[in-house]
């Protein structure tokens, strides 16, 4: 093999490696114990991997992927039996390297219905390499809008009253705020805040927009040696749900003009 042909082969190998890494995250080809695999051998191995992927990269329902197990309907089971069946389904999924998680607490019946009525129908690639797996989040299928919007608003208050507000505020996409200038002008009136307390008020949240209210109280200092201004009232947040993401668009706090 000429030097030019060898260089072309090595270039092709790097291309094939990049393709495999993009799909699987890593690739290691070593035909010799000393790790010095000839380019032509490496090329054959890489092509075999790619051809196998292209030949069997079909998608099937997760229910088929785990062997089509027999299962009962949620409404037909007692709490005790459902707990046992839920654990059994989790074990079957885990055996196939399929893990289930949730951001918020989900009761057993809701989780069982999610697994058998939603996840079982979800497609999965039928050619995972040994050791590879998938993680599915309950909230990707059933978003908890009330908790998500509440966490978002409380998270904003956490950084608003902290000393690193301007370093962290970009996490909340302030470009979407209708009154960001007024909000920062109010904050800049004071050098610090103490005795901050707040309570999220309950609210039924339905996309694609909502208003959340939080009962807030805080001391605001213009100078550490001076008596602080005390504010107490309801902070109001307006939010929009776009492309499956909640974004704050307006914030009004007690004490703002």
C-alpha cells in the first residue's frame, strides 16, 4: 500500500470513528495486544460497526424491547399488589438498562400508569451496544407545571436577594422580562437585603401562560449603619410556556414604584 493510499485510509478511519462517536459517545478499536492496529484492519472493524448500525438501527416499542411481559391494569390492583407489580416492571426495565426518574414526587399509581400506558409505547432503538442504556424522566411525558413554575419563581427570588444577582440572572433569560430595567433600578437602590422570607401561594397552572403569587417580606439596606426599609406584600410573576419551557416575563415586588 502506497503512502498516499495509507493516508487516505487513515483519514477514512478518523471519519468513521467520528461518525460512531456521534451516535454512541465512544469508540475503541484494538485488534493487537500492544494497541498498534494496522489501518486496514481498523478500517474493516469500523466499517463492520457502521454497517451493523445501519442494518439493525430499527425502533421498536419499549414494551417489545423488554420482552412483552404480562402486566395488569392499574385500576384492577390493590395498593399492595400494585407496589409489587411496580417493582417488577422497574426490574424488567433495569435489566435492559432502562432507568426511570422524576424531578418531583410521583405516587405509585401514577408511576405505574406512566410505565404501562406511556413508556411501553415509546420507541427505542433496538441495537444498543452492551452496557449502554437510557434514562426517561416522568416529567418529560407529564410536566408538573405547578411545581415547575413555583420553583422558577422561588429560584429567581433566591438570586434577586443574593449578592451575585447580576452574575446569575442570565439563568432566567432576562431579555424576555418586560420590566427588567425597573426591576434592576429598584434593586440598585439598596446595598443588601436581610430577613428575607417568602411563601408560594397555591395556583392551578395550565399552559401556555400563568400568573404566580408569592407572599414576601424583607429588610432592604441603603447603608449597613442605617435603619433598613421593611417591605411586605405579594410578589407577582407572569410566565409564558413556549417550546416546552417556562419563562418569566414580568416580576413585580413589594416596594417597587
